[in-house]
C-alpha cells in the first residue's frame, strides 16, 4: 500500500488477544516515517527508526483503555488518560509487542478496575493531531482496543477520522471490531490477522506460561470430577475476590485449556499445541472428562464472561459456575 501510494489514513487491525497487531502497527508506523526505507522494511538505523524502536518518536501517539491508578494525583484520577501511563505502556510494548489486554492492565496497575477510553482521551487525541508533524512524514495515532470507547469518545473521534489532518495515520487494534461504532469501522480499511500458532508465538517471545491460572483451573476441574464440594468452595470464593479483568483472563485461559484437553482426548494433541508445562495435565484430564460435557462447560464459561461484563455479582457468578461443573463433568 505504501509503495503504490494507496495507504489508507485509517486502518483497523483485527486480531485475537495477543495476536501481534501492535507489532505490525508499530512496524508500519516506523516504515512510513523511515528516512531511508527499503523495499520491504525500514532501515532500522536512521534517527527516526531509533526513536520508533523505543516508541518515543514525537509524531507517534498512543491511546488505550485506562482507569484510575494508585500512582495518579487527585486531579489526574478525575479524568485519567493514556498519557499518565505512557512510561509503563512503552516498557511493556518494547519488551513484548505481542502483549495481551491483561498484560496491559497489569503493567499500568489497573487490573482490578473497569477500563475505558473516555471523551477526555478523544479530546487529547484531537489536540495532538491538530499540531504539525515535528519530525516525520506522518503523525501516527495507534489506538489499542477502540471498542473500549464510550459513546461520547467514539463520536468525537469519528469527526477527526472523517476529516483527518494532512499526513495523519490512524492505526486501530481491535479484539472485538463489531463493538466499534459502525461509522468508524466504515471509514477504516480492515485487515484481519490470522491467529498465530503456538510455535510462532514462542518464536516471537509472545507465549508466557501462566502457572497461576493453570493451577486454578486444574484444581477446579479436579474437585468437580471428584464431586468435592468442600474443595471447590474456597476455589470459587478466591475467584470471586479477584478483579474483573483477572476474572476474564481466568475464563479465557480455562476455555483454551479445555479445548486443548478435548483435542487431546480425540487423539489430536498436535493440534492442541500445549506448552510443555500443560502437556501432562492435559493428557491426564483427557482421560477423566466425558466428551459429551465439553460443549456444555464451554458455554458455561461464555456465560460467566458475559455476566462479568454486565457487572453481575461475582460471588453468584462463580458459585453458579462451580455448582454447574460439579453436576456436569
């Protein structure tokens, strides 16, 4: 698109959580502003590339979901924006450009809070992009999870996407594009990224083992299979006390873990692509869980995700889930 001079001013990258869209978006931003770019990549050595490598180029801007954090001042807590968390964001993105949504919340210290992109953020985006480019050819705004915008923020952003300043590039990264304002989606060129294989994620340094989540789901599965109410009671209470984003992360990990068990039970462990630390547990549970229960259990976890998003009481949600698992597995 760059070489044919057909680069859209707004591109929507759609990915699975941690699928590499940020790595691609930042590489594209670096490429269009490189002072000596090659046919297929930026040079990597000019002053612009060095700044992009550290995500500190003055024409590179970021917006992402935030909430109040303990390190913010009283005035900042009233209207938190991405600028207040840029140091933590850059450290995360430079060390792992394949970061997940939960990685972001943990890095900026808001993992227990409901986050969003507010109208104050949209105003800040408008202010930044109204200025002339400081050094580069393009001013670039990377928006991580635009589906987290509230209605006021989305409508304000729509105005600048409809009539962007000259040489401005919007790069949006979404996990749920259907939740983005339709009029914003219609003004973006959409690019869907295929899911990375486990080996590709390992090679990119994107796979992070999660022993805590694995310990929780295996304990719940084991207690459910043994029909042990006494053992499962403290487990769901512990989940109910966690933050909403951690609860979502647990459900997503549990669903992935269960799919791997199902594939292993069907003799397709290669397709399951477990990390080494999961392999023995997956094979163990593959021999203990009935094949006709997987669909029902996965639907139960989907319901929990929906309830968490709707702010249903966590104790009721996880008590109901564990009771269901006791009866179903």
